[in-house]
C-alpha cells in the first residue's frame, strides 16, 4: 500500500498542470490547484449541487500512513465541523479518494495577510484595527469552544475581497481538554511561537496570545517581530527577550495598540494579557 501511495503521489499534486484539475470527486469539480504545504495540497473546486466555490484540502500521500499526521488532519475536520463563526472558515464535508483524505471547506476569495503585507507594507492603524478586530473575534470564539490554534500567523489568515477576515488552518489546533505532553519536536511556525512552544513544552491559549501579538506587530510595521534566521539565533533572541527595545518603533502608536503588543508579547506565559472581546469591538461599525 505504501508503494502504491507513493506512485499516486508522484502523479497527483506535483506536476505544474495538476492531473486532478477537471476531475469530479464526491460532487466537487476540481478547477485548479491553489497551493501546497508540508502536509497537504489545496484545490479550488465547485460544488456541483449548487455551484458554490469550495477549497479542497488533500492530505499529502507520503503522510497517509503517518499516524500523527493523519490524526492532525482528521482532527482539523473534527474541530471546524463544530465551529459556527463568521470569521472562521466553514467545513463543507470530508471524504476519501485516490488513496488519501480530503476536507472540503468554504472558499475565501481574497488574499492572506502575508501576501497583503508583502504587497502593501505596513498597514495603517485604522485598517489594522479592522483586521485585528475580526481576527480577535475568531480567536476568542475558538478559545471559548476550548480550542487553542497553535499556528496563528499571517499566512493562516485570509481577507476576502469584501474585507471579511477568516481564520483558517486548524491542522495543529488542540482541544484544551486534551492532556498536554512535552514533545521533542516543536509544533508550529517558529517565528510566531513563544519560548515554551519552541521548547516543545505544553502550551495553552496564551501561546495564541503571543502569536496574535506577532501578527499585530507585522501588520503595523510591515515586517516580522522575530527576525532570527536559524534555530540557534531564534533561541538566543528569546533567551534575551527585551520587549521594551523590540517595541521601541511602536512608541508613536495609540495607547490601545501599544497595550495589545505589550500584553501579548510577554516572555512569560503567565504575564500575557489580551482582552480579545475588547479588541473584537474594533471591527464593529461604532468601534474605535
């Protein structure tokens, strides 16, 4: 089976012109490949029953027999299946085909925040508030539902053409009811991870606070807060965490933005403070 899966993998999701384009799977007509990550390939598709655009996330064939990878992939579908929030991508369905697994999700027509920052540079505070307010609403809901995202970063946040912000990719998310254990390998994206997550220690919702602060800084400044190029320099930057110095370029920001950054980016998880419900009000028509 492993050999067969590898053969299939060599034909699907690798060529410039994807062989799945134009095929129909479980009522979804695949239009084109949108992108590929370490664990999956994402396609744009059309749900034939009603013409709705959808995103199909296909698990990489090389990981089908990896127990941990399969658990993460299936858990993402389990988690978002129970979510009902305007700023979290919706699950449409799931199925198996071509010796792997698929998740069908709501299609977000727009760009992720990483692309927005690359294209536009630093985002004006008023616009950043709108984005952060919607993101805070999604994150507060996730935490209220007992789920820590663990991989919050600009490329996992979409903004549609109408301006709606959508939190996606719960592939590394963890229910707070699940027993946490230390791991030899850190899970997440190092540039947006607090020190405890980098060490592979158990994390809670405050890890998402730290990542939220990193995203906010990057939106407002146009570049990442953490600039280390390798694991050694990354750990050194955290071991010598000097938040006052790091946030010096932000001194001209309004007090509420400075408070967000200072509260979220504390080195010690017990010291992190982030009022997500207050920040969510920034996105309301009468908000700041």
